[in-house]
C-alpha cells in the first residue's frame, strides 16, 4: 500500500473525530499535607506534580474553625506561595480528621451554629488567602474516635455543606474568585447509610474517597489488604476500592466527582503464620501500626521481608518468615494500577494521605506520570 500523503491523512483524521469532541478534563492530584509540629522545608512540596493541596488540619473550637498547630500560619503561607510557581494550583484547608471531628455534630446542629461556623470559615479563608474548604468529618452519625454524634447528623451534614456552598457562591459573585468545597468520605456502606450522598454530591466539587484502612491491625482477627483495588474472592470482607467506587456511584455520586484515595503508608501485623505468606491469616498489631512508605523502603524491603503480589487485588504485601510479620502497603506498581483505574472509569483523579510519608517522591512521581 502506498503511504498516504500528509494532507490526506489529516483529512481522514478530521473525518474520524467529531467536531464536538472535547479533551478529557485534567485529572486532580490531591495531596494531603500534614506537617504536624514541623515547619515545611523549601522544596518539600512540589507544586508542579499536584493540582491541589489539602492542608491538614484545622480544628473546631467554640463552634469556630481555628488553626490546629503552632506552625500552621507559617506553613499555610508557604503552600499558598507555591501558586506563584504553578498558578493553577489550589490550596484548601482541611478541617477535622480522625482526632479533630468532635465538634462537627454541635456545629451542624442548628441554623445559628452553622452560620457561626461558616462565618469563621469565610474569615479563615480570607485571612490565609485560601481557595476553599475540605470537610473531613469522621463521621456523621457515628462516633469515629469517640466523637460526639447524633442521629440528626445525617440531615445536618447536608445542611452544613449546602449553606457553605451558598456562602461560597455569594462570595464569588462579589469577588469573582471561586471557592472550592470538598469532603473526605469514608469508603464504607456505614458512611453512605449515615449521609445523604446523592444530595451531598450535588453540592460539593469532589468527594475524596478514603479507599484505605479496609484492614487494620487490631480492628479484626486476621490480616488483609488495607487498600485493595479489586476484591479478592478469598477476602472474607469482600473489601476493595472498586467495590467502594461502585457503592458511591449507586448512591448517586457521579464518577466525575469521585477522587480515589490512596495511602502512602502501610499496616503491619505480628505473630502471623506463614500459610499463604501471611495473607488472610490470624495476626496481632505489629510494633509499627502505620508504617510510612519511607520506613518500608528503608527498613523492610531487602531486610528480611519478601514481597508478594496479588494479581486479583493488584496490590503488594510483605512477609517476614523469621519474625512472622505481615505488611500491607502500596508501591509504584499498585499506584500505577490505580491511576489506570481512574482513567478507565473516568474518575476525577487521585488523592493521597499524606505527602510527608514518601520523601523520596516515588509514589507521587508514579501518579503524576500515569495521570498526566
């Protein structure tokens, strides 16, 4: 066959692509930045590999949002300054978290308490030049870390988010600046049962799905993948990110608003028998409950631990036969698989907890390379 001349090839391509076709929207890469008591170092946050920073955590005190730790003012100034290097970067303040959600039920209870909280949010965003709010209530209608909760949280959660959106929209009409509203959502049917997710999805910009901690040491009798992508038939709990995504879509959340959460840390169990290399076996909490990716790379891989791969769940695990230790974690291969899942299922992007647990940048580089 004779090669086509270049103009003829262009004509064929033009005919094959509808004129109305638009490029797919850019995928979100959302980094939770959680410096705790430290000051962020220059270069610690790469503004070009992420699209959004969720700075964690602001807290609730006397019904108002407040800074959580002494260095937050300095750190917030540092991360908002990164927009000079990447003008499309957005910076949100995340309020709550596992240990900081105790005030949400009271805040959401009445129109007056919601208004007081929202007034403080508007002041906080303006004072720190932020692009919006990430509500990390763990969890509406449930105790979480022993937090106060009420049956009315289900409806009040929706009301709080709706009234935040109304204030954000009103502010945009005055200033022209868009303010983003997102939530961190538990990847369980319990979270869906205690929220009005179909209504919530219409209000918020994205739902950041915390698709990890499906298995945690001490929360159940056996080991397991704490962030499986697909459900392994051998898993007694039938837990996976894919199952959670399907549940959220069935509950009314469009794929285009779902951001898939991935962990930059692992969980370890001790006293685990060698059968099946420790997977789905009895175990006790290990000496390190949350092992950062940094720690896993430096002290486990190549130091007596053997890596195994689950071809169904598409995640790795480690097992040390000498110490009878099992570790569930993420690596570049599993993160890449999740990126491909996001693209194939047309999700909004990837979120991860948290940036400081991968100082090498290997996992973030994998996300950036596969999504953009």
